[in-house]
C-alpha cells in the first residue's frame, strides 16, 4: 500500500498525494519553459506554481519564485509577453535613482525618497531598434535626459520590485527556433516525466511471464466458488487444463478463457497442480457488461429478499440517458435486477422497442448485450433503499456505449474474468518496451477521445463536455489510486502528465500549441503577428477556457453530491 502513513485517514493521504502529483507535473512543465527561456536569454519575471493569491515568494537572481494558494496550474511570466512593455508613460510622475550616471531604479510610488523626481516627458525602455534605453524627466526646472541600465528595476506598490524588459531580453526578440523550443519544452517535459514514471512502474512490476501457466496473483476471493473454500485458486497454482483443454502457458490460458464469451458462458472447470497435487476446481467467473456498466464484481453478501429472483449487482458505473432524471431510487450496488427491457437505438435516433423479459442469469445478460450496439435499457429491480420493487416505468433510462466508442477507447464490451493474473518476471528490454507501449497508448487515447468529443458516432453523441473532469474529478481518481498502492498512483500520474502535455499542444490560443501556431504563421509569411491581436485572441480563449473549467468543475461537484 502507499506510503508509511498507517492510521492516517485516506482523505488526508489523498489530499497530500493530490498536491504532490499536480505539483510535480506543473513544476516539470513550467520548468521546461523556464530552462529554455533562460537558455535563450529571455528575462523571466516570475516562476509560479498554483493560481490565486501568493502564499510564498522568494527572489533568486532575476526571477521571483512563487507558490500560490490554489494548487492547480502555474506559469512562467516572460518579458515581452505583455502588449505594453513599459509600466510608465508620458505624463506620469516618478522618482529615479542614479548609478554611474544611468538610472538604476524607477520608483512609481509617491512620497518615496528618490534622487530625482519629476514628470516623464519622453521614455523608451524597450529599445527595439537598438537605441539606448532612456527616460527624459522634467524636474520642475528643465528636461533632463537619462540613459537607463538594462537591469534597472521598477519599485512598485507594496515595495514590490520588477526588472524592466528591454527588447533584447524579451520573448519576441528571439529566433523562431528559440521561441518554439521555449513553448514546446513544457509539454515535452511532461512526456519525459511520463516515460520515466512508466519505466519505474515497469521495472518494479516486471512483465507477464507468458511462458508459464502458473498463477501469479488473485484479485480477491472468487465468491462464485461452487465447491468448498479449500478449492479457491491461489498464487502459485499451475493451471493444467481449462474446460477439458490442456494448457501449457498463459497464452493458452487466455485463449481458453476467451472462448467463454463466444459460448455466453461464465462457468470454468480447471485442473490445477498445487504443491504437487492435482485438483479439479469448478467456479463461475466475474462478469462485467462494460458497455452498460453493470457487474457482479464485489457483490455484498446479503440474503435474497423473500420472493425475489434475479441478479445482484456488484460494482456499477451506469450511464443514464438523462443524468438529471435518475428517478427517486436510482439503481445502486447491491440492488437486484429482476426484469429488463432493451430498446434498440437507430442511427437516425429512432427507437425500436424491445420486450420486457425476466432476468435469470449472467449468461443471459452476456447473450443480450454481446451483439447490441447503442441501446436504451430499463430495469425492474429490487431497491434496498426503497425496500421494494422499482418498476420498469419508474426506472430512469440507461444507455450503453456503442461499439464505435468502445473500440475507439480499446475497451472490451463484455469482460469475463476469473480474477487471476500470470506470474511476473524482470526482463530489461521487455520492461522498457512495456513502458513506451503504455506511454503510446495514453498519448493516442487523448486524440481518440477528442475525436469522440468533436464528432458524434453514428449520429448519436455518446461522449460530451459533461464527461470531462476537472481537478475535483482528478482528486476522486487519486483517492482510488492511493488506495491501490504507490505503483498505481505513479501510473496514474504518468497518464495525467501525458494528458497535460497533449492538451497544452492543441492548437488553441492561450495554450502552448496556439502560440506555436502563431510561430508557424510567422515562419510562412515572414511577418510577425500583431502582438496586440495575439494578446486579444489569447485572452478571449483564456476566458472561454476558464468558463469551460468552471462548468466542468460544477458538474464534478454535482456528481460528487449525488453519490
């Protein structure tokens, strides 16, 4: 299990893990920007982790390093990103201090000691044409021209200081390649972090030993054991036969278990070798109708109510057609399905009604949903919350994910599992290959998911904005992975790092990818886009992204409340 925090409530550990996971990902991302910006000679005013008010600040050389109150997001404030590069303008009254006949400090606060104080008559603190930086000040008697040091700084309100931003230290003064590397470095570092994490997980767990038919681990006890408890599968058991077919390695085991779906069967008879003694075990498998989100996994031990016959639900992940209308008694884990009605949904969204049939076995459920694409489902079920039957008419409509969505996400429609896995062993190059395979699957998964968001499948939108998660949803996932152990948490952290890297590379203004698009425009046209226009576009899209963020966060909170 995770960390040496025995006795500490899971929620506390999860909060700590949430802050650490997001903090590391953000630091790595912004660190990539910062490193290449500094390497290109770009002045970085601030390196900030988090959003909102600052809770800690420390200046090191030219840059203020800052931790902010809300542990999401971060940024590197680079010179030249603003529309205006000067914090003072003609007509302002300022104070200045002089060093070696040049201005070293510009004071914008009134009633503060300064060597010279007066009104700004003329100013250029950018020097884009290679001219010296200067300020002309009227001190009440005459206009005085002063050159300004390149590392001069402003003294602002509350005693804050900020270095001026001359053109040769600004982002826009650098070559296209330098600017591209500065922008691309953030997402790229997220990819590097993900690969390193996957390598750690892969080296720690090893890869499946498919050359052996020996069981490595069991996912809990199988509650469907037909014989006695002594016959439960155990780690170290060597599988010799499955349903009468001899198996010699794990590939054979997988092949025989795959036949269960073909035959609509959940029954397995195994001949195993345990401590030199052969045994025959009869058991039923776990069944997960993934397309609908119902399973008999982790079914609670309860006495079936008198007169009730049906299937007891284990873990569920139901998808309601209208999430706002689940009914007064939505189906919950432990409830008993007694009848089912399945309506086919056509491409034109017309409905072909199905019949109401009694539910008798998981084999029957496999047969119903194995060849079903998009269907609407209603249950008659016994609700423990209600203490009675919820009829078909009372049940809110559920909808399955269609074949195209499941195939796109590489999810099996129906999973029939014994709850066992092969032994693992360490092979250096295979572990490296597994790490890069995991990275590539996560990398491509994001694009497949975006495709589903943009283009409805077969005219039916099954994935939308309501399915997105904010930091609230991420916290819920982290809670799950924390409970599963440190390696599970690291694997999730890797996936999250890949997500953040890819999302930042999307060609959307206000994101790194959108700014790279402007560089592409400059490369093709040999003309820089107007800084004013670019900032307006970036700010508009930033506001839209914030609105989307608030909306998704609201949905996450509502889902959390409804649980």
